[in-house]
C-alpha cells in the first residue's frame, strides 16, 4: 500500500490530462470497458494507486492487470478491447502453429 504522504497527488490519464483519485472508476462490480481499464492502469503507473490497492479496490488479479499492460504495450489502447484481445491472442497462437510447422523436419521420402 502506498503511504498517503508518498502517494502522487495526480497522474497523467490515458487522454494526457491530469487524473486524480476522484477520477477513478468506483470500487465494486462494473463492466470493464477499455476506458476504465486505461484509467486504472494510468493510476497505477503514475503512482496514484499501488497495484495492491488497485487489485483490492477493483477485485482484480495481478495477472489480469498485467495482461492489460501487456496488451497496451503490444497493441496500444485498442488492445484493451476484449474482442481485440481475442483477435491478438488468436493471431499469436496461429503464429506459433506456423512456426512449429516450419520448424518441423520435412519427410522427403
């Protein structure tokens, strides 16, 4: 947990503007649209919330949060859309299948 005196007063939001605790999505169950994911990620990256606080506040696993980060790092904010994640995951799996096929020895007999 981030000590109150060491917590950032604001972070840079996904739109480039200031993001404060008041701007965060409410705690509790709600639909995780890309905008909310991006806001929570910006808050953690900017020191407004710790990863532990975000996990507790939003009932997120560390793995889920890290998967959001990986998606953004690889595909930008569009990677946070569930349909895009499924598309990228499918493309990644197909790439592995193609690589395995190409790496397999050819039987020339």
